[in-house]
């Protein structure tokens, strides 16, 4: 009986891993882009790769490396990432409410490897197995770490113009995340524009703290600007 259960879990994990393969095509180059910024900011190869394994926050890692590069304080980096990554609390809760046949250690692992793409892929499917989710999420996680590793060891071999081009990866990531919502809802587009302007204006006075302030103010404005019907429809 235990053998059958083990095979079932293994097959579900492999099924999830196959579902996660498309994510790798975006995460490997993004990981290289993160490594380019991290190394430029003075982080060691070990620090760069360890951050991907232990923190694994995608945009949050790129933001942190960019803030280190600009000379931000540790407190500013920590608080900025806390605000930017608050969404993971919601995502992890939604995943844990959907999955079956789980336990505390698996829940902790699932929460650690939860990111936008794995959450979206699992939420849009009819699957409820923790092993399928872990297959998706761990495949994405390892591909990000692989990208960071490739970046650390190959950046010195690439032309400067190529390594510099990876620095736009953060902007490309946010464009990719925001474009669908902006196209679907004009209120979201207006909110993004307002928040961007706030960040630029506040940057003149608050420096690296402007991202935190503009994000919080933008979220407050969004509470009144974006229709509740749109938010609820997105959660359905």
C-alpha cells in the first residue's frame, strides 16, 4: 500500500514539474539578470546564489540588489521588500486552502516556493494535490536558481553590452505582470500611472524610501479607485 502511495505522489510531482516547464523559459534569463545586478552591486557569487535559494522573491531580489547598488540602507531594503512581497501571504494562504493530502513540513515548503507564476498556474487548474503544486513550484524555483548560477559564472565571459542589457530585466518583469491587468481595466492603468508618478516625485525627497511610500499610497488610492467587482472577479 505504501508503495502505491509513493508512486502516486511521485507521478503527481512529475506531472506538476511538466506543467512548470514553461515557467523556466522566463525564469532562467531573469535569474541571469538578477545575478548581473547583484554582482555589479558587490555581492559575492555565494551571496548571489544563496539569496536565490533562501529568499527566492524574483522581483524582490532584483529590487534588493538594485538598492544595494544605489547605496540604500539595510532597513530601507528590508521594508521595501516586505511591502513589495506582502502579496505572497495572500498567495500562500490561497494555495494552502486549495491543496489536499498535505502536512506542516510540506506546507512550509510550499509557502517558500510560492511565486506569482506558480500560484497563477496552479490556481487556474482544477488540481488540488500538494504534490502537483510542489512539482510546479519547485521546477520554477530551481530554474531561477539555475539562472542565477549561470549568471554568476558566465557574466565575465559575456560582452559588456550584453551584461548591461540584463539590467532592464526588472522593468520587463513588471511590464509583463502589469500589461494584462492594464489592458483589461482602465482603472488599474490609471493607478499604475499615479503610483509611478508618485515614485518619481517622492524620489526627489525620500530617496530609496520613495518606493515604499509610493506603494503604500498607491494601495490606499487603489482601495477607492478600483471597483470591488473587478477585484472579486480576479479572485474567482
